[in-house]
């Protein structure tokens, strides 16, 4: 009579680290965060330059300049705070909020075409920058 042989399974056991076998953890992509920071600075500085150089010198241009100057300054301060030891999430949220406000102001307010284009483009750049910063932020 033959002696019994212990058979082993060739199917690996599920890992305890991953509760779902096929799911990979989402990790930060550190390459996109510096590009997001550069976009945030460029969008905010571009908006500030637009308020000084191309906005009209009438009533609508004056209030759009105040609005754009304040939003651009807040976005620059938030982007500069990303280079400190402060948490990243609030600064990224402020940059995204500035971008969303610019897009909403550009769409819903009746302003000259120069103001509309500069607010929409700066808002889109700030929203893109916030997305890249959120995807590449190593500090959660």
C-alpha cells in the first residue's frame, strides 16, 4: 500500500494587508504636486496682472479688479503656505475655492469680455492646480 502524500494548494492565501484581493491602495503621485504648485502661483499672479493691466477703467472694471485682486492674493498666500510645515488640505481647499469662485463670477456676472476671459481662465488654472496638488500631496 502506498503512503499518503500531503497535498498543498497552489492558490495563494488572501493577504491580511488587503481586505479585497484585487484592490490596490491609492497612493500619492509626488510628481504632480510641484507642477500643481507652479500652476497655482501662475494662475494667481496672472489674475493679479490682468486686474492691473487689462481690466477696463470703468465701474465694472473697478469692482472686478477688487474682486480679482483679493482672490488672487488669497490664492498666492494659500500656495505659499504649501511650502511650510502647515497641513496641506486647508490650503488646497482654499485654492480650489478661489478657482471655483472665479469660474462662478466669470459665468454669472455681467462683465466685459476681458474680465470674463481672465476670470474663467484663472479659475480653470486654479482648479486644475488644486486637483494636481490633491493628487500629489504626500501629507494627508
